[in-house]
C-alpha cells in the first residue's frame, strides 16, 4: 500500500525517510515532548520532522509525516483534554493543515532554491511552519469561533483577539523550526541523502 501512491512507486529512500521521521514524530507525540502547553492550545515542534521530510524527501514524504502529526493532535486532544480540545477532534482542523505543511514547504523550497539552496530551504521552512499556524487557526476561525468563545466564556470579539495573538506563536514555531531544520536540511542536501 505504501509502495504505490497515485500510480507512482515510492523509492526505497522515500520509504526509509518516512519510517525514520515517523519514528521521530511518534517519540515527540507519545512522550508529549512535541506539544508545549501554552494555553489555550499547545505550541508544537512536531512540524519540524514534516518540514525536514518535505524539503529533503519531497511532498509525499512530508505529507505522510504531516498525516501522523495530525493524528497525534487528535490523540493529544483526547488524552489531555482542555476546554478547546473538541476543536481538534475535527480532522479538517487537526490533520489537513498538518498534511499541507509538507506540501507547502516543499513547493516554496523548489520555487526559491534556484536563487540558492539555503534561501529555498529557509523560505520553505518558514512557509511550512506558518502553514501549520495559519491553517489550524484559520480552520478554528471558520468552523469553531463561536464555540471557542463559549468554551472559554468570553465574547466573540475577545476570542478573535485571542486567536490573532496566537499567530505570534507562529513566529516562535518558525524560529525554532529554522534553528533545528536548516542545518539538518543543508547537511542532508550536501550529503545527497
């Protein structure tokens, strides 16, 4: 099943990369090291394996790792409930943006790597990280804004302001992703992994 996707065979290299980065994602998710509790949601570093997988292995590798990240988001919402956990039971909020991290990171990287490999990787990492932040918060805004406000017993306007403040977490996530991912990606590219 994993060997064929949309009529294309996955290379052994891609399957191996998916397996290794799945392992990292499982450790981050199972130990909860990948979720940093900053109420009302968790800030995460679980997007980092997705971004690395995407830029080094391609959008399919990144998409698979993102899928696992999204599944762990649902599991996290079930195992450690908060007033906002119900939001993450919806895969459109918890899974779809995480799959898109890998797709966006890869294609931004490809678009800008002509200028330089490092510029492409830098912008791919930032784009992937913000795909996570804006994707999740955007879906919350579209589908759950009123329910989110009710869960925290705040006004709708206060809830919107809270979400806008959470966009600042995107800068923290992007910064962490850059510090961790960029050296790994540049080494992998140099070694042609």
